[in-house]
């Protein structure tokens, strides 16, 4: 890296830039928190509420109507830590650029969280002060762990009845295994929430009751009880830092005085290293605690310079790694992490710059397609508003207009670079339904709409059923596919009829078995001859397909081995129980024979398919179904009815927790039994219960249900 990685034209130096995501379980208050941050930083002049459909980052019509976040929205703001007597700030008086991505909380839109965390330097994870760690909270936390994203926690809704900061802190430590340390402890809770104890600075931040917007607050000395709580928390922070931070550990061993400035600097290092998670409490809706939490974002979350330089793989040699320096003076390299079709400007490509700069009119190179593209426009995104800019610098997140033939995860770089950045990974779709246009005239429009939506969303898959001629769409859940249909109607003017959602069943085997396939045709001229002997055996769940060539002596000529492997892969597409995809199978190609004249690639491909079907007949084939982890939250009086209903749905009750007359039931239930559950649970509980679910694993389907599925699929069977 050069001595100064900043271009002289930058508005905000790299060290004063923060790229953060706000993520959590559905309805924890992510969008409300984002709205307050935009208000206090001066980006908006009126606070919009989610329940009114007025939130800045919930700009889609579907988001405003449903009161949920569907697509991640990017916004930028600037924040200067407020100078307050007696408060030590690491960056006091310095204006910072904060790029924020507000992510969805619903599991159906988990891809939005995945790709956002892939390109962010830090995250604010929001938890509900009443519910604590919820299922999607755990999913988000695992996603952040995967990409090693430093994070701080904001315990929201401390104004609600039943809110308990200590309980949530214990939940985070127990369920997530995080070294969570309170830095901003709420003063009071429920109606008595008035401010925060700033543990590191040893002060109290109290909000004025007269200022309903939360803009006015005072910093005062701690009261006796507050001082006691702050001292206990401060000692806990110092003890943790002694264990994880070398500087503080050395000072402790040498018996040097450890000042608050030392603690704050060490806390920043430990947070960036993912050794400690600072925790703040407050209420975004009641406008209490947001400014101090924003200060904590600047103090403890990293700038692009603080995180390790991104490593890319050489496109010429996949074993060679190339370091992409966070430096405006380096060659340009970026990752396209999201595509979006905008009705005004066309296809937007959201990208994160890891090194170098790119300007309007420059040529960029797509390593996957090996094609150069010219940058037509560069846009700074503010939710649904677009601001044209001339140049993007290292660490920036922006959008390009004018790039063609691009997919999520592509690397865009300088034409002289041959590198590929690691793309985000996405889960497989779990639910499918057939879809058709209401009028024949809309057939072509529907195909265009589905293609564009498929480009935007990696978890949305479109395919055609060759047997029925139907168009099948697959996604992460009922809500996901419902929103897709709604978008087709609003954005592409295509009204569709949908069939009942179909489950993405899978097939697998339970024992080792051999198979033999022979294709022998003679039609008078040149015939067809292929002969394959192989053996299949079960893999561990999740290991996928593996193959090994064990042919010796050239019984199958080398030029036909690839054709055999292609036949093996094709046979996995459709199993013999009900015609679903076969998973977790290992295949050994053992033997065969060939004919000097009649053998060709197609013959051996077909022979391999026959051999696989033959092996499946003796391998104990069975059907697998997706099982969901379901968490129901209900008043205690409805517990029995809801548990009975889950049992009726073939569910297994795993755990029951009780908090403040609220019962939390955790169960594993087949996805096939969960259709329409949102209506049923509301009926059972007079509208007072809620639930969330996420994919867990695949399990074998009971024989009685297999028979029904086989009949529906047109009489497959062994």
C-alpha cells in the first residue's frame, strides 16, 4: 500500500469511511433504526415510520403495503461525533461518511443479507429487547461469522413491556457464543426508559422528555446506582481486553495504569478482530440511544483500511492468490454483488470497490465473460433516489449503468488484471409453483419478466417442465414467490395464474449397489454400442455428488470417459421414486466394453444413464423432504392448541421456553405441512401468536406420503 492510499479528490478519506449493514430478525426494528440515523445525520428532515409506509429505505410499493423490508437498500450519510465535555471520542470533531445497507429480516429474502454482508466491513445487529435472540437472528449471525464481519449489537425496543437488557445480553452469549460486552446500558426500561449509561466514558446520556424527536439530550454524571452498574460493566470490559488485546494485556502485567482512552482504543481493536462484540441498548421508535450508538459505529467498527486486504484468485492459476490493496492508487478491482432493474435507468449493477478507482467512461473487464465493458453512468444510491457521480474510489459502494451480460458475484476490474473475487454463496430454493400468464398475448412479456427477476435474485430459479410444458418458478418461501408475482404485475404489467406451490423434494440412496447399462443398436449401417458397469454408494448428507474413474486396461476408451460422467450427472437429475433430483451419491465407474466401429460418445452417455437407473433399483432409493425449524411465539393460554396443531402437521416439538407469560415453542416441521400456516396460527390464537421458520435439513418421507407423491407425479416407482 502507498504511504497515502487516498486520492486528493476524495470527499472523505478512507480512514473516515464506514461501510455497515443493519441486519436482524424480522420486526426487530432495523428499518426504524436506519430512519433515525438518516434523520440525525441530516439526510432527511422528517422521520418516516414503517407502519405508515413512509420509511426512506422501504421504497418499494410491496414494502410500504406489507410493512416489511424485501430488498436491501443502500443509503449514505455523514456524521460528526458531537463534542461533549467529559466524553472521550476517538474521532471527535471529524466528519465521517457512513454507507448503510438496510437488509430484510424475513428468511425468504435471506439472499439480500448474504450478498450485503459479503461486501460490508461491519454490521449493526439489532435484537428485540423483549424477544432476544430469534431464529433469523442466529442465521444473520452465522452469515456474519462466515464473512468475518465485525459487529456491534443494538438491543432495540427497550421501551416495550417485558424488555430486559440483561436477558438479551445473556441470550447473545449463550445462543450465539459471542463475547458480548455492554457499552451503553439503558437507564430504565418500558415507560421509564430515559437514556443510556456510557460505560467506557463513565457518564449518563439522558434524553429530554420535551423533545419527542430525540434531538436534545444532556450528558451528566452518574447517579449512585448507575455508577455501580457502570463500574461492574467497565471492569468486565477491562478483564476481557486483558485476555484478547496484547497492548492492554502487557500494560496489566507491567501494572501500568489503564486509562479510558487505552480501553476505548483496545475495544476498537478487539471488535475489529471479532474478539469482542460491544452491546448498546435503546429504543429507535422512541428516539432514545441512536446518536450514541452511531458514535459507537465510528469508534469501534472498521474503516476499509482496518480490515484485511481482500484476496482474489488469479483467473490464470486458481491456486495463486492476489492481494487487492485498499488504495486509490492501485489498479481497479470490484465485486458486483447485486443487480436491479430500474424502470427509469434500466439495469443497475451494485458494486463494491476493493482497490483503485473507476470513472464514468472507463473500460472495465469482466473476468467471468472475459469481455470489456464501458461504464456508461456511475450512480450514488440513496434508497430509490439516484445521484450521478464522476468517480468511485476504493471502499465505495455504488451502482453502474450500462454493463451487459453480468451476474451476481462477477468481478469487474482493470483490463490488465486477471483476478476473481470470491462471490457470495446462496442457499438452494425450497419451494416451487407453476405459473402461467392470464392471456396468451402476455406469454412473451412473462418470459422477459421472469428472466430479469431471475438475474436480480440468485435464489429465484425459473425452469420449464419438459413433461407438462409448465413454467416452474422456485424460491425460498411462499412470501418470496408471492412478491415475485406481485412485481411481475406492477413492474412488467403481466398478470399470472399460479398453481399450488410444489416442494423441492430430493431423492437419495441408503445402500451400496452395482448397475450395468448396455446400449446395442444395429440398423444396417453404423450402429451404436456402449457398455458401462458402475457402483453407487450413499454419501454423507450434504456432501453432494462425487464420482471416481476406476476403469483399468482401457475397457472404456479414455475419449468416452467424459461422456460416461455426463450420463451419470444426467441420471441424477431425475430419480426413480418420484422423478426428483438425486443428491448425496458417490459413483465409481468400474468397467465396460466398446466396439471399434459402433461406439461413440452418445452411446456411452446413454449406457451410463441405463447403468445408474439399474443401480438405483437395488440401492434402497428413498424420497427426502425439506424440514423447517419453526419458532412460534404465543401467549401461554394458546400453547396447547398450537402444539397440537404442530403435531398434526408431523412436527416434532423440540424446546419450550416461557418469558413473561409468553411461550416460545421450537419445533421441526416438514415444509409440505406449513402452507397457509400464517392464517391458521392467527385463527388458533385470536391473532396474538406469530411464527418464523427457516430451512433446517432434509429427512426421509414417510411411505404413505411417498405413495401420494408418486401418484401425483404420474406413476413413477421402482
